[in-house]
C-alpha cells in the first residue's frame, strides 16, 4: 500500500521548491500518494498558474486543493458569558466551512502530515488536533533552502510534537533552540540526482534555444534590500553581463513577492534592452544558460545544482545584520560572493574561476541525501 502524505502549504510557493524534490526522490524508491492543501488563496492561484508546478503534480499524480482553515478566537480570558459566546461563534463558523469536512476526511485517511516549520498557527492547529486524536507523525520543513547556522528565535509552538527535516548537520543547534528535539537530516533536496535529472529534462521543453544569463533578484525589504542598493545591483549586473556577452538575452527571475513593474521601469528607464522576466523554475538547468547571478537568494542553489557558472552579488542593506548577524550564509558555505561591481565583472570575465569554485561547493551540497524518514 502506498504511503499517504497530507501537506498543508501555509506560507509561500517556496515550500514547493523544497518538498517537490523530496517527493521526486521518495517516488523513485517507494509508492506514495501526496495531497497538497493550500491555506492561502493567493499562493494557490500562483501555483495553478505556474507551468512547472502543474507539470510536476501531473507527472507524479499529486492532488491539490484550497481550504481556508478558520482560526479559533481565544477564550482563555474573560467572563463565562464571553467564553460561551466565543465558543459558539467558533463552532458556527467552523461547521459552515464545508471544505473543512473534506479536509477532515483527508486527515483521517493520511498516514503522515507535513507543513512548513514557522508558526502559521491559524492553519497548522488542524494537524496537531489530529495528531492528538490519532498520534500520526508530523514532519516539518523550511520554506527555502537556506542553511541555519545562527542563533534561532523563540521555541516553536508545536516543536515537541513534530520532526524537523534539516538540510545540514551543522544546523542542529539552531533547531535545538527552536525546540525540535527530533531532527532528520535530508541533505539539500535541490541536489538530489532524481530532481536534477527531472529539471534538465524539463528545461529542454521551455522553448529557450539561445544563450542567456539569469539574474535571481529579491524585493525591496526593510532588512534585506534597500531600494537604492537594489537598483545598483540590478543595473550593474546587466552592465557586467553586457561587457562580457554583448547583447545576450538577460532573464530576470523575481522573488514571488517582488514587483515586476518596478523591474521593468528600472531597466527601461536606464536603456537596458533584450531582457525578459520569467518565473520558470528550470531556467538555470538549461544548457543555454551561461551565467547566474544571485542577489542573496536560495535560488543560487538552482544554478549550482544545474552546473551553471554561479556567484552571489549582494550589497548588505542597512539593517541586514540586525536579522542576519553573521552575514550571508552562502558566502560562509564557500560560494563566490562579491559586493562590488569591479569584483563582479572580474568573475564574469573569468568564468573558469567560477566553475572551479562551483564544483567544489556543489560536491559539499550533494552529500547526506537521505529521504528514509517515512
């Protein structure tokens, strides 16, 4: 009998870039039946409109649906009358959500549950209620491939009731601090051989048959990206690519929450031509991709696992160290990481140095692949 897995997608599309490689590898070794339940409508709509994600779920027979899970109003404080009224409201709203009954059936039939590790309690409480009733196992994961080496925050609400799927043995202290005493090291899913081969096969179908360079950008953010630095990173990246590859096509792959219009406005107003904006997942696995530049994003692992010359180019935001005390984790992991346009152009013009660095780093990331947690 196949193992039935119910996944609540509660955070972002980035979750799929972690769990899809996991399911790809597991499926090569045992039979599984996976059902995704999205709890955020905007994320679900983006999923439905993404060609690669739709290809993947069809290829592996993965079911998907949307269900908003009502967050119970707290009634731990207040008068007895207030508690009765709040409890009644909870019951009425919950019972009128028809999809909840369908989700309850899915939970009953599933063997294990999975969800993203941050405390999206408005949705995740449903799985922990079922764990209490049936003692089913829950596996949690990060919503991106970033390693976790720095000091963590407060203890996660349900950490004692679940197992964290960790990318790296060196992250043990981080997960310990969050309360995850049960940890299972799976390696970095984007480097699973089954996933890399799938992505290379798919990249041949996306229709780009000319050389291009790709830039993985990230949105303006209080802690991670100042607006002026964003503009400088984008324009100087294009300038360096042009200096090496002339009028080659430049593809910008934005972060899901990034403004596409702002990218276009910035490039057009600075006379940057021959560019495209694409959300295709497999771009950096294409044999036509000659260079990948990442603005401090975990997407750097896509191009690294795809064998594309890759480097990080990032100028720290003013408040960056308030959130990332030790700076870029990718730099600490051995990637070529630069913050100056001259250094960027040096490596763009010396691709062989990038290739040598990337091969060494990729070998480290490809270790410890293990999906036997089921």
